[in-house]
C-alpha cells in the first residue's frame, strides 16, 4: 500500500496559527472576542448579506433558522431525503415533522415533484399551506445545495412564494457557490431564501474545526438567532432570560481559524476545480455541476455499477472514499414519516462514490486514484 489519500481534510497553510495564537495571547478563547464579530462581518461581506450570526455548527444554525422562521410543535417541513441527516434532525428538535422529497439529476431537491406534491396533496387555507393527509400546517422548506451544487432556486423560490412557504437554505456544503446567469445572477448559495446556513466542519471548503454561520437579509431573523444562540439573555447584568435559549455561540478561537481560512477560499475553489478537471482527463467522469453556476467543487461524485466493489478495493489501496448518505426516509427514526414519489434518490444512492477532493490534493494523488479505479473496473 502506498501513501494514504484521505477523502476530504483541512488545508491549514495560511495565517491560521498567527490568528489563533493572537486569540490565545489576548486570552479571548471562548464565546466573546474580536474574531467572532470580524468573521461574521467577513462572511456577510463575502456572500453579500447585510449581517451574519456565527454559531457552534451547521446543525445548530439550522435549528436556529427553524426557530427564527417560527417552525414549532405540530408543524411540518419539506426536506430532501438525499442529504446528510443533520439537515433534517433539527426539524425534530423543534417538534415538527419532516416530509421527504426526491432529488433531480443535480442531487438537489426536485422542483417538479415539489410542485406536484403541493398541488395534489395540499391546500392553501387562510394563507396557510395544509397537508391534506395530516391536516398539519406545512410552514417551511429546507433546500440543501448538495456537494456544492446549487438547487434550482429560481423555480423553488417561485413555488415557495405561491404556497407561502419559508425557505431555509442548507448551504453547509456550498459556501462560495453562486449563480452566473439568470434572475439570481451573482447570488450566493444561502442568500436567496429567507435564511441560509453554512458549516465549517473539518471536511468543508473552509473549516473552523467545528462551527457554522447563519446569514439573511432579514435582520429580525438574525437577531432572533443571535439572541437564542446566547442563552436568550435579556439582561446582561442581572441574568434575565425570557425564553429557553441555547449555548450555540461560536468561540473566538474557531473564528480566528475561520478568518484565516476565508482569506484562502477562492484559492481552495480554484484547486478543487483543477483537480475535478484532472479526474476527467484521467478518464474518470464525475457528476457534472449545473451549467449556470460557479460551484465550489466541494465533493466529487463518481457514478458506478460497482459501488461496493470500488469502496472496498480502494480502501485496500489506501484511498478513502464513501457512498452517498443512506436516504433519510429509510433511517429508523424516519421510516414512518411521509415521503413523496422518491425514485431518483434511490438510484443515486446505489451508484455514487465520493472520491478524494481535498484542496491540498495533488495532481499525482488524483492520477493515483484514477489509475487505481481503472485497474479495478477494467
């Protein structure tokens, strides 16, 4: 076995050590400090929103986003089945129920099936979208921009407006992805719906080790998220808390790391694009990103009829890969949840392998992965 080639690991070759060291030297290491507010400002500036709120994780951000959109006990939320479970679990945190939707060929939520479900299975009653089957209020829609691709936000936003649905954009995998043309030209993933969420987990395009960010042009939503993320404190001096809050604030150490990472994001995306192209040149056709976007090329998807054979053989060669997530509507906590005409997600689940895609991956690494795949399948 040669050199181990991981799937997706951090690239920490910028000013990370300098900024984190400064945070330690100033002794601002917890949930207060200049780096947190600076990181919020820089993310908002990068994606073009008015403000941003830093939090503990993308999952925490989605939880806060649902609360800001007033999703509560007994409500329903439309979600994709082909995504990481963290996109859906927060629906249950707030006492709501998910309704699972299929994907299209971009791996993101299928707008045709979404529209068909709303037309056939729901009714608008006094401005509220009611699920005919359950009688519950469907209040929001979580759209996940899978692997750095962009869902069809033009269609989805129109549908959501017609049916009075709040849109929560799970852009945890898509920081840096934006539209190149159309109605939303120049708009970044996470900034088109009512509220958007990014993740800075260790395998993301930039990392803070753990951490997330909520963005919106609705400042009331953001202030609500900020308030709830800091234990819902109404009086700083006398510790008055008028609601149940959460310990969801990002730390200053994480934010220091994040600022250094954000300084390099365009370089990371360029490297990821170059390696994506190199796979193609080496005879490994990867799933394409939508043509009307500049993707961040976060994850590379290889379609194969030999998924399990490749997963095991590549592991034996020191190459880390993974299948796409097990579809959430098939997981034990969600098997009784409503789902609608799920077909393509099943196909993609059975055929996708994610290949090494780190921003510090070398062309030689790509060539090694490609030649190993070719030797296994040919």
